[in-house]
C-alpha cells in the first residue's frame, strides 16, 4: 500500500488536499490522471446500470435537502455516536469500542473487563450478578485504556459525535437555517422516485441510479482513500412489487459480481459477506468484500430495504408515495433493493488490482495494469527522436485520434523512460514513430502488460484502438 500511495503522489494521481498548508485530515485531490480514472470508472458504472438495462434511469439530486428528509430517514436521531478522546495521543474513538475495567459497587472487590455497548456507564437496566458477593449490582468504570497508545485512564468522558456535517442555509446562522450536507445519495432517490417514475413513464420493477458527493464526519479515517469524510457514492435503488424481493436480490447479486469480474478483478480477491445484525432499514444485507493490502474490506453493498424508506417519507411529508397498478387494480408501497458502492473505494480497489512490479533489462518497472476502459490515457505517441521529421509525423498521428480517445504525446527523454512514464499511469498502448515509419508508413505498437511489440500501418491506428478499447 505504501508503494501504491507513493506512485499515486509521484504521478499526480492522488495526493493530499491543501498540501502546501500541511493538508487537512482525510482529504485528497485527484490530479489529471486520477481525475480521469475516477471519471472513467463512474461513466463505466453508469453505462452498465442505465444503458444495459432499459428499466433504469439516471438522477442527479441536490447535496442539501430539506432537514425533514434526515428526520424521516433516521439520520438525525440515530446517526451519532458517543465518543471519547485520549489526552495523550489525541486519538478519538467510539465509546462502545473501548475496553474498560469495572468494579462491583456493592462489595468493592470484584473487577470485570467489559467492551462494546456495556462500556457505557451501567444502569439498573444492565445489572449483572457479582461473582464474589453473588448479588445483582451496578458496575463502576474504574479504568480505561487507549486502544491506540495504550495510556491508562487518559480517555475523556463520552461526548455525542454527529456523523452528519452541519451547515446553514441563508446568510444568518440561527436554528431556522440549520441543514446538513447529505451523508448518502440514496435519500435523494427516494424523495424523487415518484416524479421520476411518472415523467419517465416507468412502473415497478424499475431503478434509479445516481452518482454524487456525500459527506460524513467519520470517526476513523484510514487506509488512504478507503474511508474519507468527503467521498462519492454510486447507488442504484430498484423499486419492486412486494414479494419479489428474493428474486431481485439474487438477480442483482449476480449482476454486481459479474460486473467486477468483467473489470478484471480476480475472483479469489472477492467474497460475499451476509450481515447477521441488520440496520434498522434492512430486511437482508450482503457486502462484496475485497482483499485490500491491509485486509478484507467492504467494497459495495446490496440491501433489501423493504418499504421502510418510502413509507417513512410518505409519513413525514404527508404525500402518498404508493403505486397503483391499474393492470390489476392494486395499490402498494414499492419495496427497494439497493446496490451501493463507493466510487473512491472502488477506484482504490482497481489501483490495488492494477499495481504490478517487475524487472526489465535489469531495472525495476512499476506499471498499472488498468482495464483500457478505465485507463486515464488510452494511447501515447512517442517519436524516436525530435529531428528528421519524426516529431512532426508523430504529432500529426496524435492529433488525428485526439478527439476520439484520450491520448498523450511525449517527446522528451529516452524512449525507455517514456515507456516507464506511460506504464506508471496505466497507458495500455504506446505507438513509436521511427525512421521505418518514414519508409513504409508503419509504427511500432508496444503493449503495456506483456511488452509485446508489433508493427502496423499508421493508417490502421484508429481501427486498432477501436478493436482493443471497445466502447469507452
């Protein structure tokens, strides 16, 4: 992971935001190559969702909603956690993750170690029997330990930590103007679902897909861009008739798995994880996990949300969000099957999959074996030298395809160094223009992963790229 992070900064793919000011926690900027990779991945996901399914349409909802949206969704009441902070290392942790030692309040002798939600101050509701005095008792927390630095009794009392980022709508900062930056994009789909359904002339089963920014005051941000406070989500909410849940869950599980395999992700690096403890909105939930360099981690989720979301928004807004099926004269509240993926995390997964090192001609080579559809540059044109008309010939070939595919023209440095530069950002094909090009009109094509080289006519370059890149 350290080598991948170093490559991303060296080649301007991803680097810390506000770096000249010392940065800001868990915020990253995407340079020219990184912005293209992210945009290519987003476009590919959206194309897979909307162009390959005639029952899914696209939405782009606002980032700031009416605050009542978050009351209905449960975020205002339940999207916060008690936090503690270490006075030594300044780390901040969820209180229900801290291991503490408790003392029996009756005999003052028995000590127990507890973690999880029991680490909050005990009350009469969670009395447990003392092994020494054999009586039910309250337990007093007498010792805590920082999970990061190990300091004892260095943790502050628990304080509420709001995971939603608060803002104000309007120029005056008072209670009437409080709003939130959305912590997820799904709610925008739910509150717009009926107008989208009516204007698109759709009926269940159908889906709405959206890609957009979301913001969360994450307690722990780590593992590069895997968990940040500002991120982009790729979500599709599929509205179905109640009772068809299992069928559509299986369908979308297969679709999402095959989507990742089509991108070249190795199946042995993927696995399904079914949730046993479900969120308040879910009837069933699965995660596709990927084996990152730091271990297995969630890549994307699939959830059977039932009718929770539409029912809540119907209740809180006073608007009827049910659907009347006039073909059978039946009214029902659609259920929702959700496919949710983080764009940033998906990009990190592809970078991890693509990162390779080998040795060529006694030198270490680093290259990104990106799917050509996702690669930031599709082809590079490299004149062997700048003289004898090779520069001009190469530049003309570069300009001839520039409007169709993202290409690069690189004439500085040795040909070997130029190949390495292109390898490091994942350019799949390099076209070298040399003296033979002037003689017979052919160029050398170099393949990034295999280093295979072949000569083709310069007039065949557009057809070659069309065949290799497909629809992009």
